[in-house]
C-alpha cells in the first residue's frame, strides 16, 4: 500500500470529519475499501476496517441516495456502480457468513445492484438448509 494501512485509516476518519457532500464521503469510503482490499496481505487487520467502511458506505447510501447518483432531486432513479458494498458481500461470503452477505446484498438491490448476489446466496443458503435437513433426517 502507498501509505501504511494505519495511516490510510487515520486519513479516512479525518476526511469523514471534514465538511463535505454525501458523494464526497461515499468516494472516500469506497476508495478506502478498495485500498484495504488490495493491501490485505500487508495489512490483514484492514479487513475488519474494510467491513466497517463498507457498512458505513451502505448506510450513507441508504440515508442519502443522491450520494451515489448523478440524478438531481431527493429521490434519484439511477445510480452509479458501487464497488465497496459488493466487495463486502464477497468477503462475507468467503468467510462463510452467508446470511450476513445475503442481508447486505438485499440492501444493495435498492440501488439496482446486487441482484445476482442475492440469487446466488439464496441458492447457497437453500442448498445448505436442504442438506442439513436431509442429513438431520438420516
């Protein structure tokens, strides 16, 4: 990583304290998620912060949808492609936290993204439940 992981985290928290627009905060959080992901081998503790920043980004998007839209007005209809939240969905899925990943993916569908993840995770969870039911009945 260009800056150490700890320096990156400090800069993100400082940036979030500065006055700005919701879109500014979105791009700070999304950039941090991508940098923490790419630097995960040199800063493995950053994965926990990746989750924090991605969830903050999702909460920001839910509170201020205009942060991820170029539409004007309070009820945007089209949204920019977001990378932070899908990264979190993938990380949760890899960790085996399928229910958590599904919940996050479902929240993302409000922004016309994440539908494929919802389908994939629903099928995985359904298969695991079916396997557990069959295994438990034997």
